[in-house]
């Protein structure tokens, strides 16, 4: 299996990993480490892929049914497949997870290692405040929060219409900086918008993907699934938990 280990100054008891598409048993178009059970891949293959992941985790991840909203669940007291786009925990060995294939995965922790969260920030959730909602649930000082931004469709590949731009600008006029004209469409920089939203809260320690193409799911076909590129495809997981300290 091929993981990306988040490069951020998280406390020693905060554990996180990012899967790629490499190392599973699914066949095309889901090849090979598809962890999404909702994309019409063979259920047995998805189950095997999740089983391959399990030795690296302290418990089964609390998988959620992502609906591009702003609902945040407490993973320690929630069942799998609740409708939500973020989860958090303050309990050891409870595994928070988000699945993506172009949307922006956001991992959060505090510097003392008391709370973690995993956020699915598609453009709708990002616009409506799913990152802000997750941070509110963590109930830690914003000055203590560390953020890791994972693989998503990059600023030179994410084409949107006037309607999407208008929705972001209605929330924050500074989002204008995240849009670049591309014919009759716009190229949208979700990383920049996420950073703007985090900065507005007072969160400044942000790591992982930058505003360039470091982790572009659309262009890096070897490592990443991309819904925009392939339409029928698998899902990667961004995973975080607290170890017993």
C-alpha cells in the first residue's frame, strides 16, 4: 500500500494517514485501493481494501455518508453511515475519516493532542462552512489548531461556472482572489479559499497542499482518483485519530 504521511507538527499522539489509489484489489475503473462502498465497485473488493487498511489503524473508521453539507458528528458516539461531512473525536483510538476523489480533505488537531477532526470539503461544503463547523465542534482555542490539507483537484483544473463563483463571493468578497477567468468559465482554487476561511477564524498553522499543484487529484492519475477526470472512479481516505498518551 502507498500512503502519504501528513507532514505537519502534530503532537506525538495524533496519528494520520492519507491513502492513494495504489495497493488494493479493485479492478478498473476503481483500480486499485478504492475505499468507497457507494461507487458501484464490487462490494467484496471494497471490503478487502478496507481489510488491507485495518492493520494500520486502532479500530474500524467511522465511515460517514457524505452529502456535501456541514453536519459534523462525534465519531465516538456515532454509528457508521450517518449523513455528515465531518467527524471529530476527543477519545483515543476512535478513527475519523473522510473520503474524496477531487473534493478537499481537511485534517485538524490541536497542539495538545486532545481533539482531532476529518472534514470533507467539496465546493458546496467549503462554501457553506463545513470547516468552520468542525472547528467549532472541537472546542479548542483556534490558536491551538493545526491543519493539514490533502489531495484535491488543483487550481489549474477545477473549472466552475458563474453560479459557483457567485455563491462563494456572497459569503466572502475575498474569495474573488481564488477565481481565474478561463474562457466563459472560472478556475477555482479551493486551497486558497480554505486558507482564507481558516485565517478568518484565526487559524494560521496550515500544512499539506499549497496553492500550487502539489496534490492535484485531476492531473496525478497514477496516485489519485478523480471524479472530474474519470466520472466513474474510486475514493481515497484521509484518516486521523488519537493514540493513548
